[in-house]
């Protein structure tokens, strides 16, 4: 699993990385809206696209809602899950984030427990997607015909 972490504050970035290390070592980090969009726009191979983007609500040059709107404009990022972390308990911000394409919103005060639970479920869902399919068994022996 590849995670893109968008966090401008080094202290909180360290906390997030320590939480994420149990799930993946493949963590890319950026600090701003522009840097994140530049990174995503310059991906050469679709295999490089992160499965998950975790962004702080407040960014130095905008916010996560603006970032999510820009990401959702591009079809190649449609399957990327977008998570917003915030210390705000504002239903208006939550609604705007969901409309912009957020998959999940976490309060920073409850992040440790909630993010771990979410990631465990996220991984399980991805495994099911990978393993799902259809099996067709065709018997072509003359005795069954």
C-alpha cells in the first residue's frame, strides 16, 4: 500500500508516520497543496499512484478541500482514497470535504485509534478486491454432454 501524506507541520508528520509504519513503509510526504499536485501530475506510471492520501485540513497555500477538488478532477485518481485530518469540529467543513471527494474525515484528537481501525478495514477491503472474481467451470467430457 502506498500512502501520500500531506502535512506541513513536522511534529504532526512524525506522529502520522509512526502510526502508518505498522501498515506500510511506502510513504511519500509533501507539505502543501501545490507540492502535492505537482507530485501527482508528474507520476509517469499508474502503478505509482498512491492508494491513499492523508491530508491536514490546513495547508500553507490552501486547504484539503481545495486539494481534493483538484484531485477529483482527474479520472486517473478516481480510486485514490482521500482522508482529511482536522482539529475543527465544524459540520460545514465536513460537508464541504465530503462534497469535494473526501473518503473519510478524522479529528486529530482521536486520530490514533480511528486511523488504525480505518487502515485495517481499508487493507481488508483491498484484499477482497484483489481476490474477487468469477470462476467458470466448463465440463467438456463426452459423458456429461
